[in-house]
C-alpha cells in the first residue's frame, strides 16, 4: 500500500526530510551539473554535447513561439516554461528508476510495520506539484503586470474603473459594467482553480502510475510490469508537456491587453466577412 503523503526519512531538528524531497534535490543537482557543462567552452559554433543543448533549446523555443505568436515574448517565457518542462519530465522519469519506491527500511507507520522507501518520485508528492503550480500562476501575474501595467492587469479582476466611467453613460452602461465586474470576480476565482488543476492533474497521474506498477509487480514481478513501465514513460512526457503548455498559455493570456484579446476574437469574424464578400 502506497501512502498518499511522502514519508519522512530523517529530521533536521524538527524539519522532516521526505523521500520525495530527496528525489527533487537529486533532480536539481542533475540540472546544476548540466548547466555547468553547458557553460563550459561556449563558442559561436557549438560542438559536441553543446549541439544537443542548442537543439533542445531551439526546439522548446519554437514550440513556445507558436503559442505566443512573437519571438520577444517567446524568449522571455522560455527560461521558466523550459525549466518547468524539463524538471517535471526529469522527476517523472526518475520515479521509474529501479529501486525508487522499493529500496528502504522497515519502520512503524500508523501503528504497523511497513517499508519506508528511501526514494520516491518527487511528482507523486502533492507538496511539490502544488508549489510549482503556485509559482506558475504567480509568474503569470508578474508577466501580466510587466506587459500591460499594474492598473490594467488588476482591472481584469476588479473592473472598478469601468463601473465609475459607466455612471455617466446611463443605466444600460451601468448594468454592463456591473456584469463585467462580476465576470472579473469569477476570473479571480479561476486563478485558484488553475493552481488546483495544475497540481492535482500532475500529482494524480504520477501517483496513480505508482499504484499501478506496484499492483503489477505484486501480481508477477518479472515480465508483467514492463509494458506498464513504457506506458508510464509516455505519461511522464505527456504530463510534463501539459503542465508546461498550460503555464505558457497562462503567461500568454496574462501578457495580452484587452485590445489584443478583442482583436484575436474578432479576427476570425473579419476573415469570414471577407470570404463572404
């Protein structure tokens, strides 16, 4: 039985170090080493492993630009979106390394003697997925403020200026302004929904994969789990891509002004009108 919460393996004073936290630190250390290698002997013409690094960056940048629609914003969003994608992908796949979840020590857990693994997939811990989701949503607001300004960004959620300006335009304008204000409050609620959606989707899929592999290995440990391991490799790629692309969508929408959104919505209608004429 896999517990829902990550198990502490040691304590630093009163601070618990969990098995999923250890795997997250291993992933961070791995990327620090990769970054150190990438910075060595950097030249105008990449050679050796630098060709791989450049290929990965260019590939991710191209996908980001397809969503943002311009190179400048793509380059601005790339460090965060690319880091989230690679980190989530790494922690998902690291959970499939032999020994993760199976090597540990027996201890008293909830009144019963159970195996406490030394390592556990970091993305199967809701604390990690929730932290990444909160960071992604907070950064979307940071980019929104940088691109459209503080007042314009806040007005997406609290359209007080629209209500005040409508007071001199008649009852219909006031009614529309009140409706827009209520819609803005719903948008504020959706920000919390984004955090829950991002974190629970990743956590649920990875945790369910752990349970599936545990059940398969309990039935027949030698050959039966192999197809499911390949399935989890695919799930790891999909979940990392979904998390990164949703984060990119949040950044792109937040960095657009009301005028840009209006133009995007009316562009298809204008195209239809041109075609009909």
